[in-house]
C-alpha cells in the first residue's frame, strides 16, 4: 500500500497494488482510496480525467518491462 503522507495537501488517500499471475504474464490491479478535503479541488477532480495518474503509472511500468499498456476507453 502506498499512502500520501503530507496531511497539508488538499487531498489524500492510499493506493493498494496487487500483482497476480495471468496466462504467461501478470495482472496488476490498482485500487485508489482517495479523499479530497478541499471542496474546490473536489469539483476540479470531477472535471478532470480521474484515472490519469494510474494510467500514467501503468504506462510507465509496462514500458520498463518492455511491454505496452493501453488505458481502457
């Protein structure tokens, strides 16, 4: 589990990451348990791509492993 440790931020929460075998590879599942404390940031998050950070993480991880990741539509 990864936790945002800075309590001074307008948001916080955890990422739970699990890796399980699938076929000849692995399946990575990331569950975000986020909290947005500031109402302005809460509204902004609804207007933005809420999976952008996770998609970026998975894209970078796949690249490091010599593979590709395409975020779901």
